[in-house]
C-alpha cells in the first residue's frame, strides 16, 4: 500500500453526456513547474459511446527542447475521483503512477479512505502502458476492457493571454474573433484512461475531479 498526500487544488467537473473541461495553467509556487502541476482535465464520452474518457494533462508550457527531458514522477500519484451519488465525495477512484518506463493504473474501485490522503490497493490493478517518448509514435494499451496512454502531447488548450490581460487593464472590451494561441508550440504530459461506463455505476450524472498526490 502506498500512502499519498494532496499537494494540489482540485479541478471539478459534472458529466451529463457533454464534453467538459477544467483548465488551470497557473498554480501555486509549491507545485508550479513540477510533476504535480495539473494544467487541464477533460472528461467526455468516448467514440465508443459505451465508454467514458478521462484525460489529465500535467506540466504545461513545455517547450519542444524541454519536453524530451520532462517525465512523470514516481512519487506523484495521479488520481481521478468519481462521485456517482451526488454527495461530493469520491465513490470511485482511478489511479495512475509511474514505475520505471511504465504507467500503472488501478481502479475504478471504491477507496478505503477519501479526501486528501489516499492509498493504492494493489489488488485493484487494471493495467499498464509503456510511457511514450517525445517525437515517437504514441503507445497505447488495452487491458481489462480499458484503454491507456501516458506521454507527451501538444497542449490542446487555446487561450489568448495577451488579449485577456488587455481586457483586465481596460485596454480591450472583449476577446478577438480570431485570437492568438498563447500555448501554441508547447506541450504537456498526458495520462488518458478510457473506461466502460458499466464500471462507473448507474448514475445519469457523475461529479469528477482530479488530484495529484505526493508519496510521503
């Protein structure tokens, strides 16, 4: 069993059949520019409509030169929390943690503890995947009805930071029809999990959020 402690705030989504996104490219000094820094969280129905897809992006604004050297930290757990009863407490978790050249996945399963502290139930292993390298073809794995990916990807979030700052300064009244993507040419480290809806309960709506937790 591995014990972990939350070192990052949460990104919260409610899923009711739509694609939803939570984004945060600026974090507290304790996690900024570390493997714990979550940039985006996406949750959506898969191309196979029987499945849900969860995407956690970390370590944003990586330049091409820095992407090759960036890596997931073996002491940082990525945890997707799923509330399927509407009480805003995680009923299920899906956990991902790196060991060597692979990312290992556990769940979805009901956690022994909820909140800021977590443990990994090693008996709930759902699969693993080789971590893809920058510039190489993406490696995916399919195990136990689930699909997995871990590795660098182009930052998918579009934001015109310059125009946003002009709006705050009163220099502009709104965003431009065609903005300038501040994140163009930068990368993130992504973890992607596709899971059958049947593993997530029978609720019509799920509340879901993601955390990174550091091993103590």
